[in-house]
């Protein structure tokens, strides 16, 4: 009888973990023995954790060097944008122009090493996020109200409420929830368009977008081989292990009062 993926993964990493500290490239190389084959790897990040970009770059470089990477898809650029027409030696400005990179939302210097690692290896980098012009229409798109089961919908609503520090008026929760689901649907469509038989598409997105019960996976065909890696800063929350094949913990970040910042934004 075949072992479950989680058991295989734990066994495959055991020698590496016992050997002591390993580089992200070493950990990824070892971990891929359990994750592959896969049509899609969803790599969730905490946006302000710089260590997660090192994890992402390790995935890009390792998969590309194995001739396994079909494309790198990003939440950080809009669906329809692509570097596919650029040469391997394209410079950073050409890449930013091709992706219509929004530096105010996603600081380029933070993601440049990951993106340029793919471009330099001839891997197309694709925008996957819902274009800004589609955000407002999605707020009134009632089709998304039936997408998730009742409990999953309630969990996602609570996540949006808590993520906004309970500052959102109740009437804004449903429109925000629809936008979240529309963004997940856009990312799912982008990775489906990038599929290459026998290879793997890598999607990098915020951790909430890769969760099995509420995120991108809910918009994908059940026939796809999908693996989820969730990078977290500090200790993973209790339910994380059930949402991912691999929870990759990095050093905790310095305490920061996100709610105080958000309250200032909400102040009239």
C-alpha cells in the first residue's frame, strides 16, 4: 500500500533535519522528492516576511534546474501580463514593464530576485491576480455566494473580518468576500492556462489564497495533482497542517500592531 504524502514527506526530510540546518535550496531539493509529480505547487507566503522570498527563489531555481518548471504565476501581477515574449537576458525594467508591476502595492526590490531567477532561466512569469478593473464588478457578483460550503464560507468571512481588525462595517463583508473569491478564481484560471503536460506550474500568493478549503484549490478540477506549501513566520497556527502538504516555518517577525495602522486608515 502506498504511503500518504505527508508520511512520505516526513520520512524524506528526516535525514536532512537530523543533519542540522540546511539551506532553502537543500530543503526544497529534498522536499520535492515527496511533492512531485505535481501539475501545480501552490506556495503561500506572508507578504512582509522577507525570508519567504528566499524559499520562493529556492523553489524556482530548483524546479527550473530540473527542467520541471512550466511557469511561475504570481498574485503580485494582474492576469494577462506575462514575460513570455522576453529574452533570458531581459533587464529588470523590461520585466517590470511586461508585468505592469505595481511597486506601491508590491515593492519590486522584495520580489525581484524571485522573478528575475525565473526570467534568467527562460521560465515565463505570469500575472495571476484579478485585474483592478474587475474588482468593483466582482463585489456585486452573486455567483460567488454559492461557491463555498456554508462552513467554509463562514470561515472565510471571519478571516476577512479578523484580517481587517473588526473595522469593516457588516454590509461590506459580503462584497469583500466576493472579491477574495474572484481573485482566487482568477489565479486558478491563470495556472490552468499555463499547464504543460509533465511539468509543474508554481503559484506564489498570500497564504490565505492557497488554503485547500477556501482558496485557489476550490476553483481547480479535482483531477489535477495539486500540492500546497505554506510558509509561515513563527509557529504555524493549529489548523495549518490540515491545509498544506508542507508547512515551512521561518523565524518570527518583530511584533507590529497592524490594527493600529489600519485604524488610522479607517479614521475619517
